[in-house]
């Protein structure tokens, strides 16, 4: 495991855009399993106990996001929907292909329009905009299928990688009923996951990062439900 961890640290210190090997490449499956094992060791053996003590000492609330989810939907949401959706949004575009960047842009626009609908701001135009984005997104995906990686993406890649990791972690603050500075350490598991999953995505591929994400989420939620 040591050479893998050394390589991961070296890559994250100086991220560069590379083409993933794919999960079927020789040794890729074993590499994914090692990453999963290391991810769970740090997550469950180090971060969870430390943050449990921090939460207790500071009197911090439990995450409230899952309280609004029906119990029948909890496992599918945590183990299937969240890993697939989050990996696509935060890491699916990291190979820099134009059509992937196009879909990311469409997703961001659709998200902003849905927020307008939710907050009752120009609801009808915003709703129509969501429909329009849904129609043009696959068209752009098809038309841009032969475009390569733009030069600006290669140059900005290290910044984009770290931005995706930090935003991924900080967005999980919204799981709590109120946001405060004391809650910042509580997203260390998500920041750690962002590091591991980014490396898995770039070295092996999106399927590998989704699988690692799903198994880690499933393990964590299973242990929480058994308490």
C-alpha cells in the first residue's frame, strides 16, 4: 500500500490532467480496493472517533439533512443516488473533455434555475429554463463528442481540482440545521473523501470513484444504523 499512498500524495501535491486507465486495466481493480481500504481506515479509524469527541465537546447538532428523507429512501439515497450524482458533478468533468464541461455548465445553470423556482423568483421563466436546459444538454453532448481538451483547462487543472475538493467538502455543511465555524471540522471526512476520490477518478476512472464512494457511504451508514 505504501507505494500507492506515496503516488497519491505526489499526484495531489501537483495535480495534472491525465487519461484514466479504466477499471479493466491490469492492476486497476486491486488499486481501487487498496484505495477503498485506506479510505475506510482513515475515515472510520481516525476521523470518525476524533470528530465524535469534537461534536460532543462543542455540543454540535447531528446532521439534519437525512431526517427529512423517508427511511425507505435512506439507503438508496446514500449508497446509490448520492455517489453517482456527486461523482458526476464534482469529478466527472475532470478529464477536461469539452462535452463533459458542457454538461457541467448545463447542470450549474439548471441548479440555479431550480433554486429560483424553490425561492419563488420568476418561477415560470425559471421552470421553462430548466426544461430548455434539459433539451439542449444532450444535443450539446452529441455535437461536442469529438472535441478534445481545451488548453485553458490543462493550465487551470490544479486550481480546478482543489476547488472541486474544497467545494465538495464545504457543501456538506448544509447537512446541518445551522452553519457555524465550529462545524468546519465536521466536513473533514468529506474533504478526505474528495482527495481519495479525485485520485481514483483520475488514475482509474469515474466508475472506480463511484464504487469507492458507494461502498464507503454504505459502510458508514450501516455502522451508524447499528448504534
